[in-house]
């Protein structure tokens, strides 16, 4: 994806890189505490870890360093641990998946503003179906690491629009960071195969000059926040203004090549497109 659109998509979840005071390198890697500055442009490709069986309350998964030590960049290496949790078990901040779904009960209504100007009514409803629940936690240390945690819940999201283009029920990752308001719950859906969708949505007839027949796959990503709206940007730095989320599409070309001429741009196999922005009531 284009850098700014990807950044908006990544920042829609409380990724480990977004935890104040630490710059995390992977879900269970090391963290570097600085003077309050957070670098949220690092490698955050997979911050949710691998799903597994839900463990008993208080059971720890993989753990980073035992305390704050000097990092390779001169910062502080903060310990990071994954804690499998049950549905009612609190994370280190005292918040549970049960409380999270209590805030989402009844669904959320709003509008989907399509690229091009048209809008339609939207309904989002998240529900739990037994998915993996965990907290990613970094405890406080004498060396300067700040106690922070993010609760992650693998669940399902029902997304419907009044125009019938979207009538989907898809896997979703829900997340809530410690120190935020109870309703600040993030959602992220990735790799929705457009060909397998229930609704009638169809992508643009061409993407960057390529007809749809040139693409071997067309997928959507849906991300956002059930709390306050945020500034968001789509592909090619399209300013979406304040929004709660967005739907992005991506096509992968069956065949592509790059010029050998220095200075000629190469977009590779992928072409991104904006479906629309999500604004909730």
C-alpha cells in the first residue's frame, strides 16, 4: 500500500509501536524506551502474534528480557510478554474481553462514504465466538520501562450497508490499550476476498489503468475505531478528514515487470484503491 494509507491502516489498531514510551519491534520482541518519543514507523507488520488455544488466567506466554537493559540503539530494552486470557479474565490493566463486548452490545450505526461522493447507512456489530484472547504486556522497570498493555480479542464482525453492497460477517481483531477510554476499541479486518463476498460490492472497472482481468486477487481491509474519529488518509494521500475507519482495497497483478532504467518508478504487483471512509454515529 502507499505509505500514508498503510500508516493510517496500521495506526487504526493500538499497535505495540504506539504504546507511549516504547518502540516495539514485533509482538514479542524487544522494546526501546526513550524520552517519551515513540517511533511508530518501525516494523509492525504482525503485532497480533499467532493464534492458539486460550490458556488459563495468569498464564504467561513468551517473554522478552527480564528487566530494562541497554538496547542496540542506546535506549532501554523493555520486557514484553504475551498472556493468554479467558473471556472474563482481566488483562494487567484490569480490563477483560467481557467488558469490551459490553461496550459494543447492540451494534453501532453510521455511514459509509464511498470514494466518489455517495454515502449509505452502515451497521457494525462485533460478537465473540470463542476466539483467542490475549494481552501483550510490558511491565514497569526501574530502568524506565512504563507499564503498558494491549488486550487483543479474535472475534467476528457483521458489516452491513443499506444499499446491499456489503452484507458480510468476517473475522476481526479487536483491541483496547491500557490508559484509554473504555469505548476506545479498535477493529481490524484483513484479506477479505471480494470474489467470496455475500454483498454486491464490485471494485472499479480498472485499477491504475489495468482491467480487473489482469489481477489474480482482489481483497479488502476494514479498519477503524469505535471511539473518537481521527484524521485519516487513503491511497495517494487522499485526505479523508476525521473518520472512524476506512475500507481499503488491493489488487495483485497476475503479471508485472519493472523497468531497468534508473529513476523509473516501479509499483510492483499491487495496486491499492479506496472504497470509502467510515463515520459512526
